[in-house]
C-alpha cells in the first residue's frame, strides 16, 4: 500500500467519524467537490462503493463499514511499526511535530512552552522539531490524522480517541476600538441591548461562546484567528472578544478597551491533545512528560 492509499483512507475515516461529507469539511479543510473526488478515487482503487451520499443522506455500504474498521487497524499497525523501528535503534531521533494556535506568544502563562522546548532540545538534540500554527479545528484534524503528534490549544470540541491534558487558562474580554461609537461611552451607559445595535465578530471555532451573551443568531463577521479579529475591532466597525493578554498591547496604545470587563469575560482552558489509541513514540512521550512537568499538570 502506498502513501496515496493511506491518505485516501485517512480522509475516508475522517468523513465517517464526522458523519458525512458536509460535516467533514471543517475537519478536512477541503471543499465538498474535492472530498467527493477523493472518495471516488478511493472507490475506483478498491473496486467497490464505500458509501451512499445524496439527498437520502450519508450511509456506509457493507463494504464501506469493513474498510472503515480495517483502516483503523491499519493506521494503528503502521504507527506501531514505526515506533518499534525507532526503539530498535535505541536513539531519540526522527521528527516531532507540535501544533499551536495563533497569538499565544504574548500570554505569560504560555511561556512555559518555550521552557519545555529548550529542555527537550537539550535532551534530544538529534530530533527535528517541527512546529506549526493552525486554527483549533485544523489542529484537531491534524492530530486525528497523525499529521501532528501533540496539539496545544483551547479546543472547541473533544474527539473520541484523543486524550487531553489541561495546562493553563486564558482570559477573554469584549473589546471596542477607538473609532467605535461606544469607545467614549461609560460602561454604566452600555447594556446588552445597546451592544446588539452594532456589528459583532464571531470566531469560527467559538461562535456559540462569542454570541451567547447577546442572543443574536449570526455574527456580522467571522474570523479564524485573533489577528483578523483585532483588525476588525480596530477598524471601529466591529465589537468582539479577544484574549486579554493579546489585546493589552492595543489597550496600552489607546486603540481599544474592554467593555464591561467584569460582565463580558470568558475563560478558555488550553490543553495538550494527542492520539490515545496508539503507543506513544519515545520522543512524543518525552516532550509530553516535560510539558506536564513544566505546567504542573496531572501526569498521564
């Protein structure tokens, strides 16, 4: 079996776990037409139909169910094989991929990650450390498909088969830009009804949390990262939530401030996520052990 087959099987497994093509779009970060073409290609390579799709909804065929179950066994076997080959060499080498979310570098709590990286590199100098930055849903997808060994983020949902270790919390407040009509209004003059008169930003991964205080069905703009949201708030045309540590630079410069900071405040828990269905490679376990020690988290 070549890498193309493995890639197609991982896409197929993600679709099944999500419950259909449309539901898997955010996890795969692919268009419906691209997803459909991948599955058609896989079916052609296998010689039979894997699933029914269309107006009647998504459903696996008998053959598709067998392929789904065998694919999971295959993924586990491949990973175990790679782990055993490395252990035979009795050497900490290879590549470790760590996934982070954007704009956490200004958070004092997150600085312990830098300490972990320094300790890890000192103890495993032959390991190539690959660090990538993705939005939360993309990080989850990459951990599920094996593209990332450890994802560190405030995850919007939990996925069966992944394990989560809580590291630290992040405070978010509701901000207004200097050019917004509410910027010079005292907090006691601003209530929820007043806020609802203006445009509110929703973060793609956290729409429910961003909007629930204001009882609006849809945001007036959607962003996938904090920098994009900050730009919209700084434009003076939108209101929205930001991590307090990230927004502080703009507050200090007089470019934005938090509206009713005690009322409009949420806390996000940052966690380390990894595949709990597979034996951890030595380099992955080493990094996790160091991360847990540095954050004082509960040991796994």
